[in-house]
C-alpha cells in the first residue's frame, strides 16, 4: 500500500488532466460542437492559424453566406478553453454591424456586432476577410 501511494504524485495530476479532456469532449459532443473543426466547404473566406485575444495562431476563421465562424483548432478546443476565454463564435451574418481594419499592435481586424459586442482578430489576410464579409452581407440582404 505504501509503495502504491509513493507513485501517486505522478498519476494524480495526469488523471485530473485526462478527466478534464474527457469531460470537455463529452460536453462538446452533447452541445453539437466539433472535436476536429473544419473549414466550411462553401466558405467565401477561410484562414487557419488566425489569432485573437488569448489565442495565438490557433483559430480557424471562416465566412460563409450565412455566418462568421471562429473556432479554436484541435487540441486548443479541449479542456473548456474556448468557453473560459470566449474564443469560439458562430455569428449569423445578419448580426454583424461593422467590420474594419484596426491599428492595434496585436489585432488587425475588428468586428462589431448588433448586440454591442466586439470581436478582435489577427488575420494574415484581413482585406480578403473584409471583402468576404461584404459579399456575404450583400447576398444576405438580397
């Protein structure tokens, strides 16, 4: 018994981390969130390895006719990290109020939502992103 307890300093933290990973996978499946997010096949714009506050080079950003998607790539979507840091969005195009380039040192694109919230991103191709949003907004109004 004493010998079993002496090794507990190694397995106990690993069991806790493993439990958090398993719990987050179960949660994501239950609420319909993907474990391995993918870019939508009908995306007008898509960028892997985008950044945001609290997320450096681990976001998948895509724009479709219906929505703006911002999702952390696997494994950064596990252990409830997106829920804690607010790094996962699926925003209907009709809810976007504005989008513009920003002069921030870390973030270069700012999206304003109709509910008053703002999403900041660091994109490699911010002009292409803004053009895709403009296209999606014009097609959703027609």
